[in-house]
C-alpha cells in the first residue's frame, strides 16, 4: 500500500471516528433528558399522590441514569485510543500504521473498562449533571416532608 493510500485511509478513518464519538455525545444528552423527565414526573407524582417515598424513587432513578451515562461515556472513550494512533500518525510521530482497525482497537480498549473507571466517569461534572442535582433536590424534598416543612 502506498503512503498516499495509507494517508487517505487514515483521513477517512479519523473522520469516521469523529462521527462515532459525536453520536455518543448525542445519546448522552438523550439519557440526561430521560433522567430529568422521569425524575420531575416522579417528584410531581409524589406531591399528587401524597407519597413521600416517591422522592426517594426519583433520587434513586437519577443514580441509575448517571450510572448508565457513565457506562456510555466509558464505552465512548474506548474509541480514543485509535484516535490517538491516527493523530500521532498525522504528526509523523508514528511511521508504522495499519489503517482500518477501529474494531480491534476499540475491543482492546473496551476490555480494560473496570467498575472503578465507570465510577470515575460518574463524578465528572459533564456526566454527573443534572443527575446529581436531581438527587439532591429529591433528598431535600424527602427530608423536608419528614420534618413536615412541606405537606405532600
């Protein structure tokens, strides 16, 4: 394979990786939207049904949505190793380069995902918000109900 062919394949692969990574961000916003929608509906339901325990369900659901989003973000980052290889090739730091290896590169990176890595993603502000805010509001409303500062 000629260097020009290799360069064209690398460019194509790089643009494909960018598209994949961007699509993950789009889905992460969908997860956030589901989280907020469900949690707000649950909080409203707690007031309507006079069941304060539903505040805890809203809070717990925000933790679950945050976990799903953190897993999603961690899966997304499995594509970054290949992106790094391509970028080092474009900077002429890497002379040996095998084009069209997104799948194997992703699989190798994915195998290194651990629960600790997912937990680390959960505390990043980009992932934690708005889930953390929903959790805090849910707990505050539940505690206020217990103290009878609000009546549900």
